[in-house]
C-alpha cells in the first residue's frame, strides 16, 4: 500500500465493501463504506451496479485537481446517479456535484447527483441544480430507480466551452486548501 500523508486520524487499513481493495482506514472512509453498504443492503443495488472512486482530472492555471466521485450508480448500461461524500455542510458541495455529473460520462450528462455527509443527503437534478429531496431516504432504492429511469433526461454531452466551464467549477471547488 502506498504511503499516505494526511491530517486525518489513520486507524490502519480496511477492506473496501464493494471491491475488497485495501484502503486507508479513516473516519471519512468509514462513512463512505457505510454509504456503499447502505446502497447494497438497504437500497437493493447489486455491487456490480456501483462504481467506486471514479475520478475526473482537471488542470487550470497550473492547479491539478483529481476530483473523486465516491459512487456512480448504474442500471443496465446507464449511469444515472452519482454520490459524492464530504464532511460537514451539504450546500457547499452541491455545485461541484452537479458539475461532476455533467462531465463524468463521455457521452451524456448523468441526471442525478447526491451530496452526503453520511448522515444527511440531498438529491439533485443535474439539469437544473435543484434539490429534489432531502435525507438519506431521498436516495432512490433500486426498485424506485428502475421505475424512475425512463423519465430521466440523459442530456447530451455539453459543447466544449460549457464542458470546460463545468471542469473549472469542479477544479475550484475540489482543490485541497488545508494544511498549506
């Protein structure tokens, strides 16, 4: 396992719930793993329908940022929802989650995004940025998602200038500024 330097308390390692990969054990990672477990055991998704730790790399004004999408949720061949975890306030994470959903897939914009701190959650419409629901219960379970899927708008990939704007937003929101 690579060395990991962090201001977070590290407890050792843990096994990823979805992949079995060995990860650094922190309070944040434990909350992420709880979200993964909830999606399978409570929401009814198959592990194969959940993609952990997708990344979007951006570089603007000499500032490289790797934005992690904690979970991408798929039904059939469609990625229809992303989940981004972050401690603290949800409202400060909404715009970056919408930007990530708009640029993650190379062919279309993912229609739903969730921001969560592991205790609270907001479900967002990525076309409008509007909040569709609050609380972990607002995250659609697999059965509800299958019913909802035909009505979701999978908008085409944005034109280059708008795509760059979304990536700039993601870069600005996700840059690490602590411990400098």
